[in-house]
């Protein structure tokens, strides 16, 4: 049996990350009897919720301030939630993590990607996920699925297209870690593709 495992879920807005995480959480509990922690960035716990409120609900946040808020949320989240859960031997399913910063603040907003990688390494104390599921979707489809859009969700379509291309680029650079899922299909198909991979990994 595999010990603790850290798995992240990435992709453009409305790709279906939350839906997939719920399905995998249930199957990991039912079929493997594993203890699973479901969490997300930004916004876990009291500290994270306050940062999330500033980040996603306020209309004016400068780009640099935005970056540091995402990183502050991550640093606190890793130390207080993710690492303790992994130390207990659990499986952590995290909705967004370091790749979202590289893609949204780097590929889409234009900040220096090398700098962002270094800042991520500092914020996370170099904690990297073993598996990252990338839910790839045309942003025009994802945005239609998303009824309730936050500040970033309301960015123009071309921003979201840069996000999609950025995630695919990151996946190209790290094919061992990234599993790309075609998120335009109905949810059961997406779940099955992810589950086949995950169940196999847990059995090995
Ligand atoms: N951000 C950043 O810039 N930098 C960072 O470092 C981090 C984040 C960590 C977080 O928003 C925003 O912060 C995000 C990136 C940025 N901004 N944008 N844009 P969030 O976490 O609140 O939201 P999100 O992650 O973008 O989206 P979401 O609301 O979490 O969507 P989702 O989880 O991917 O999708 P869902 O809730 O599972 O599904 C959405 C709807 O589609 C729902 O009605 C489902 O029933 C439906 N659905 C799901 N799957 C399917 C399929 N396969 N077919 C059809 N319909 C489906």
C-alpha cells in the first residue's frame, strides 16, 4: 500500500476540478479505505478564507500584491494543513497549487517565471505534488459552465486562453508529474480516466 500522497488539480476556470476531486475522494475512501484530505488554494481555514476574500472579491488588487497574497496563503496552507496531513499518511487532494501561480501570474499576467518558481519553492519549503491532474478545456466552454465568476473569472477571454496555453506548456515541461485530462467530456468520462491512472499508481 502506497503511503501518503500529494495530488494537485489544475486547469482553467470551470474545468471541473471540484467535481472530479469529490468523485476521487469517495472512491479512494470506498475502494482503498484511505483517509483523504480535500483542500484548496486559496482559501483553506480562517487565514486562507480571509486572503481569498481579498483576492477574489475586491475589485482592486495590484498584480504584485495579488502574487504575495497567493504565496502567503500557500505558505500557511503547506505548514498548517498539507504537511501535517501527509505526516499522518493521508492522501491530500488539493484544488490548485504552485502551477496556478506560474500560469496565472506568469504565463497570463507576464511576471518572470523563473522568479515565480523560486518564490513558490520558498513558500512551499519545496514541497512538490507527486501527481498533478491538468483538466484541459477550451476557456469558452469553461466560462459558460461557471455561473458565478469572481474577479479573475471576469478577466477577458484572451487572458483565459493564455492560462490554458500556460498550463499545457507547464505539462510539457514536466510530463512525469502531469496527467492531462480532456475536461470537455462529460464528468463520468473525466473521472474514469483519472481513476484508472490513480488506482494503478496506488496498487504499484
Ligand atoms: N489563482 C491564481 O491566479 N494564482 C494562484 O496561485 C492560485 C489561484 C492558487 C481561484 O478561483 C482563482 O484564483 C482562479 C485562479 C486564481 N481564477 N480564475 N479564473 P477558484 O478556486 O474559486 O475557482 P476556479 O478554480 O477557477 O474554478 P472553480 O469554481 O473551482 O471551478 P472547477 O472546480 O474547475 O469546476 P467545478 O466547480 O467542478 O464545475 C463548474 C461547473 O461545471 C459546475 O456546475 C459543474 O457541475 C459543471 N461541470 C463539472 N464538470 C463538468 C463536465 N465534465 N461537463 C459539464 N459540466 C461540468
